[in-house]
């Protein structure tokens, strides 16, 4: 079920270094805003296709403007799920997609 977005329609893509617990160091996050009726922040780990999305207003509320902290916390929670999927041997096709995209980034 990875949500892939090619970022071609997002202008002013930013890249920041992040250090979520349980992930390789020198991890980079690409993110940008797609302006529409509701501005949405699209972000992903550089080198993957899976795109996380969150309404900008919600992100601002949750992060108090510290996007890096929000990205790191989300990735730490995502890692917990990933480890559970690995215990099941990534049995479903969508789990295998995540394994292929994130196996070089997540530490066990």
C-alpha cells in the first residue's frame, strides 16, 4: 500500500538531514507543499518512492513548526510497524514493497 508520488508537481522541494532512532545515519528527507484547496505537505525518505502526506495546518499544529522532529517521530513509529511486518516475513505484496524500499535504511 505504499503511496507513491513523483514530486514533479511540487515546487521548492526542500531536503533536510534527519536522525530518527533505529534508522541509518545521514538519512535525508525530501519535502514540499502542494497547494490546493487544502495545502498538503508531501515528504519521503530520499531514495524511496513511498510518500507520506499530511495537511500543512495539521503538521504545523503537531510539530509547532519543527518539521524535522515530526518527520523523525513518524519514521520511528513506521519502523515499529516495519519490524512487525518483518516478523511475518513480509507476507503481503504491499509489505514486500516497503521491504524493498526501506531495507537499507532501517536498523534491527
